[in-house]
């Protein structure tokens, strides 16, 4: 961890309390000038650190800044390398660039805001400052391409469970990888992969997850306002929820990912489906049609019945809309 991250971790662990510059310096084996410089850098990065002469420095008890230190201090699985940037185009693009340069598995890039957040099927993902969590994980799975969908479905199950544990909201999964709470989409997942054409295996995958945690100032843009939702109202938002949620998603995902081929996520994934038993429109590019969802098979494909005939839908081919 860098000096800035070490200082943040100490302040995070005693949020609301002052820690003197001298104490920080001696705990970290630094000079007081080095501490002062690191704190100034953190303030420039937007952290609301308060300074009070000889009392030292503190993070306000209600500080809500997403920081690597705050996330790390809450993680159970210490395998992730967490990097948090203030602003970026898309954390998926950043993670892909890092993966190309050889960054290790479990490198995480999170951003306070994205200016070109990407969704599935060429859509945008609205990512305003401070209200959501937007992050990508570099993965280097040794799995056949046929199992690559399980990265996304495991992530959906992991995220839904984390949402419920951290915020208490019921989280359902709309096949294949959207998470809904009370009829509104609160999370989207976009997995991108690079394939080695010679071996037919995956060089790396980038798993991108965006969660709308708080209501954005001024609401969602017109084009998504009927579909998009958030997890916490301003009244019930507890500071630190975003860090806790990010840590919980990473931990849950890691547990599923390390035994991906055994599909330990599957029962959770199916039990959270909001489509089973519902009428949907299958958004076939040439001829959309109505169907009833019967279930989800062991390959995470959707089992439907349309015009009295049973059919199996593959996520790569079509998406569905609830009627
Ligand atoms: C969707 O809803 O279609 C998928 C949305 C995925 C959004 C996340 S936010 C972090 C990562 N970076 C991106 O540009 N997209 C993903």
C-alpha cells in the first residue's frame, strides 16, 4: 500500500477521532513532513480529512468516500489489488488496458465517476459521482470458452446477495445479469474477454459491475428514469455503505469464482430469478414474440414456452423484457 493508503486506513479505522501527526508518523515509520504531504495529497484527491493543529487529523464520522483502504479493511479474502481513481471513461477499458500489459488476476479498478460507462449491447451506463459503485476486476480464468457465461452469472448471484446483506433490500436477478430491486434495475454487469485464437482459450476477462447505491442529484436522465432505481434513499443511507458493498461483492464473487466449474453460484442464481413463471417479450432482432418463462437450465440458459412449444434461449443471442 502507498503512504496515502496507509494513512487512510489508520484514519478509517478510527473514523471521527483525531490522530496526531506524530502518532501517524511513528506508526508508519515516516517523518511528520511525509505525513503532512500525504494528507495534503489526500485532500487534493477529494478526501474530507479535517486537520486541527496538535490534535492531528481525522475523517469525519459520516465520511463516505470510497477508498482502497476502506474497502480493504472490510475484505475477508485478501487477494484483490484495489485501485480507486477519481474519474475515468470506463473502468472496463482501463482494466483491459492493464490486463494487456500483464496486470495480475484480481486487479480491481474502481472509479468515483465514469464519463463513458458502458453497458451491454452498446448501451451506456450512467455513472455519476458519489452515488454508485463502478468497478472492474481483471480475471485470468483457466476455463473453456463455453463456461465464460458463468463469470457473469456468478457475479450476478454474488452481487445480489451482497446487496441484500449490506442494504437489506431484496435483490432479484433478471436473466441474464441485471439486478432488480422493487421492479427497478439497480445494477448492471458487463463481462468482456480476450480470446487466444490459436488455443481457443481465454487470455483474460474483465468483469465490470455498476451499482446505483444512492439517488443521483436531480434524478436519472430521461431515457432511463422509468427503468433505473437505487438502493438507498438519502434518509436511510448509512455512510460507508458503498465501501461495505464493494467489499461484500468482491468477497462473495471470489468464493464462487474459485470453484466456477462446480457452479456453486447456481442455486442462488436461480432462486433469485425474477422471470420464472412470468410472461416476457423475447427481443428477437427480426421478430419479437411473447413467451412464458419456465426456468433456467444448468447452463444458465432460459427455458421458455411460446405458442405451445418449448424452447431454450442462449444469452448471447437474445434478451427479454418483462411484460
Ligand atoms: C448493463 O447494464 O448493460 C451493464 C452495465 C455495466 C456497468 C459497469 S460500471 C463498471 C464497468 N465499466 C463500464 O464501463 N461498465 C461496467
